C-alpha cells in the first residue's frame, strides 16, 4: 500500500474526519533534503474532525503522529499539518 493511502486510512480510522486531504507534495521538494525518486517523502495533510475539539495545536499534532505510528512517520521526511475541530 502506498504511504499516501496508509496516511489516509489511519487518520480516517482514528478521527472520523469531516474533511481529510492528504497530498503528496514531494515533487515540490525535488533537489531538497529528504526527496526521493517516486515521491512519498513530503506530505501536506488538512484534517477537520470533532475529535480535535478542546485540544491545543500541540495536542492535535501529537494525536496525528500517534495515529500514524512510528512505522509511517519513519518513512516520510516532512509532514505539514492543518488541523481543525
């Protein structure tokens, strides 16, 4: 399974979001640190879910990292997050 799909499925399962966009942004980073041929090294995620209500920005980011797990986080170079309740 692709990393993009894995990110999407894990976040969907963990947070039941009302909005979830997972974008492989790797091509924009060609020639930069962490880039690899074939992509799936740099991602942008926009997620909106009631589960984030009452959480600080840091708590939201930690919750996303926990939901993705070390195995997914360890395969990517960069993860830009836009998180709303």
